[in-house]
């Protein structure tokens, strides 16, 4: 078999980037196993959208911070009948300076954003290796895989860790024909960032070269590319999807909303 089976698992597919990714993969002919944490209604809506596209959908509850997080992969693989693609989207954040961050918060963010993907990657890779066919793993990190953010130490540490885990997995799994990459979104219009998805096109962001937040479909399209045959020789890479935001480190802002593009 030269290509992986069109069977995918997307964690955190109840909304946002996860939902957009699951729906796009379904459009491209994948059956999709979904996980949701609390938003079971959202997960059901995603599943319905997948079935409208003529594909099978399965939903399992999932807490990425649980020590048994990898078991959700086993349950979904049993329903799908195999596995070709894993996309890790589920995650959480926090907003507190290090001096005010307690160990419980630190551990919860690390468990959700790093331990969970480690366990699902390990479980998925085992199924792919046992299946004897190529596979794809895509970990959704953040632009903060690469750049720090005030008040987000645990989040940044977890995402940087997930980026490094992605690279090690790429080294270790290459011999099995499994590629492993990360996708690092910038500010995306989602429920998580307090925006409707369509706000991507009319919210102004003077500090971003493209001048707006991103749309979930713009992240999903990069994930789907990495899952496609076109990306067969791409592994261990991090694809930043941020409208150029990370290029702006040297541009200080005076706080008055000045637009650097007009100076």
C-alpha cells in the first residue's frame, strides 16, 4: 500500500479548528473519529456534518489531561476499522504571570497540551505500525510553540514541548512511513478566542501584516495538506499559520493603534 487509509481521528473536534479539520477531511473522503471534552452537542453537530458528506463519524468523550488519554484512540480505531491520520487539536490555556501561577494550573495545562498529545500520538503510531501502512500525525501547537507570550508560561512551555515531541516522533517513525508535523496557528477566530468564525474577515488587527485574525478553515487547509499525498516528503516541520504575526517582533507599538504599514 503506497498511501495511508482514509481513516482519521481528530481530537477536540466539537468546535473551532478541530471541527473545521474534521469536516474538511470528510470532504476529502475520510471517515472520522471525533473526541469532545464537554461540548457533546458540538461534537454531534460535527458528526452530522461529516455524515452529510457521505462519510462515517464516531464520537468519543475525551479528557486530554487524563492519564488514560491514549485509550480514546484505541476505542475509535476499533470503530473506524483502522487508522491513517491523527490530528491533535484539543488543548487549553491560562492567563497568569509565572509569579501568580500555582503548580496545579501549571500541571493541568501541561497535562492537557503535552501529556494528552503524547499519549494519543503513541497510541496512534502503534496502530499505524501494526497496520503495516504509512500514516500521518499532525499536532496543532501555536505560534507560541516558537514565541513567548506574557502570562502564558505553561501554555508556551507545553506548546514548545509538543513541537519538540513532534520532531522526535518524525525521526523515530520515519522508517515506518509515518510523517509527523506540527501546525502553529496565530490568532484564529474561534469560540476559544471569544469570536465568531466570520469575525476573521472583519476584525482589524493593525499589528498583523494581513491585518486580521485567521479563519479556522485557513488552519484546517494546512492540516489537510499535511494529511494528503502531496505532503508525502514533509516530516518534522512546523507550519506557522499566523498571517505573518511572528515576523513583527521588532515592531514596537505605541499603544495608540498606529498602523506600522502606513509609516
